[in-house]
């Protein structure tokens, strides 16, 4: 699942990184535990994002790369969204 910051907040478990409103959570290079994601979600710091509505092609490709999912470099946005959606349902 992909999330974005609802408010500006400092993540004390991520080297005190400051997330700005609208920024993708977690940032590249940081892998929070499921418990941490649930905690930040419960406190209202982040909200789930529908990939097709919020992420750019560049962001979709970065997320797929991060998850180790292969895709055609010339893939259309809808195809990338479908790959990401399928991977998140597993």
C-alpha cells in the first residue's frame, strides 16, 4: 500500500525525517515495520493513496523498482498502476 502525509510531521523512527504534506510515505530508502505504519496511520499522519489517482509515472516506476517488480520501460501509466495494484493485493 502506498501512503502520503496528511500533515507535516517528524518521524522519530526515521532519523527525525520531516515529511511534508502530500509527500509519499515511506520515503525511498526507509522501510518501516507494519506496526510503525499502523501507528502513524492511526495518529493521522498519513493516509492511503490510490496509485492511479496520485502517483506519476516516475513515482510508479520508483515504487515498482523498490518492490523488485519488473516492467517494460515503455509501459503506459495504466499498465504500471495495474502491476503495482496486483503486487499490493498479494
